[in-house]
């Protein structure tokens, strides 16, 4: 499998060739004149069987794996008997770790970036490293796969033809503004939220957006997967005496179209 080569308009004029060629022996062949490729590899959000064959092949072939949490990554890698060196790369060390990864790429080493679960860059680390790689004209390739908002959206029963993904709402600063700005959004709205803040977020939705239809999906693809559907007020009643576990996805109906006020009837001439 030879990697595709696409020079982006914002990249420099330096010519490069893809570094990764996966053979039956699952080894990476790298020329001294080539840059290494940064592979953004999606991983399961719960069920380890949800990884793609291409993702497994890529992780077996690269020279180095950068993981959001090396301990959690070890569970996945051991399950598929992948034995590659790993280093930590997360939101709190990205500016320190990125230069090393860029140096490895410039030296012709192939690097895979994985997060704790799902697709790198979707409410997970990746953006900073991607931007730096592009600035240095280094090749990138995405290995697509799971992202929690997709199964949550299609299970919600809400319109899927047009939606907006907003990630995690702000915890403190900017929280009120966040909800106010989305108040009149007519597309289906998808949010990520921690189980400890679900009640608080649903309360804000009820107060600012109104009693809309909503679906709460949690523990997706896992043994205790659950999707609750109803009005915001109904879910608040259900959850009052429950302790949630696992990351949650909220899928909320968009705003109803505004009704035009009918013009006042003209006063007949008297």
C-alpha cells in the first residue's frame, strides 16, 4: 500500500514522497530522501472490535506511536499484538512533544497519532500537531474510523440531514454565551459532556432553548450502552436520582422556524 501524495496550497514547494509502504511482513520502508508521514489513526470508542483493518496495519507498520494516554493505548496495542514504541502526546504537553515528533518525521520516521478513543482532532488532541506538520510541509494521512457523535446522532431519532457538532460546552467562562449563541440554531445540535455535568447542561438547555426533544447516548458500543430519548424536562426527571458513568453525547433538536407576525388589518375608512 503506497500512501497518496497531495500537496496542499499552503504547503511549501518542497517535494516529498510518502514514507510508508506496508508489505506482508508489516514493515515500513523509508528512503533517506523522504519525509515520514503523520498518520491520524481513529481507534475504538469502547468495543475493541470496532477498529479497522487499515488502522491495525498502520499501527503495526509505523515507527512510533504518539498516544494521548500511553497506559490506555497499551490495552489496545496489546490486544492486537502491536509492539511499537509509544510516547505521550496530549493537550497539556503538545507544545513540548510536537518538536520531537516533527524531528522524527523530518528524519523519515513514520508516526501514528492516536487518542484515548475515537478520531484525533474531534474533541481530542491533534490540531496543534497537524498545523505544525503542515507548516513544515510534512505529509499527513487520516485513517478514518469511530467518532462518538456519529452513532449518537443516528440513534437519536432526530433529523440527521443537517446538524452542527459543538463539542464540549465551556465549563465556566463563556458558558452562558455559548448557549445563547446557539439558541436560534435550526440544525440538530450535538454536544459532548461529562457525566458529572449532564444535569447542569440539560438545565441550561431547558432554561435558554426551551423544552426540546433530546437524546442522551452514553457508553456507546460498550456492554452498558444506553440511549434515553424524550423532552429535556423528561430526561431531567429520569436522571435526578441516577449516577451516570461514561462519556455522554447529547443530541438536541434545533430551534423551530420563527413564525412571521401577521400584519395588522387595515382600519377601514370611516
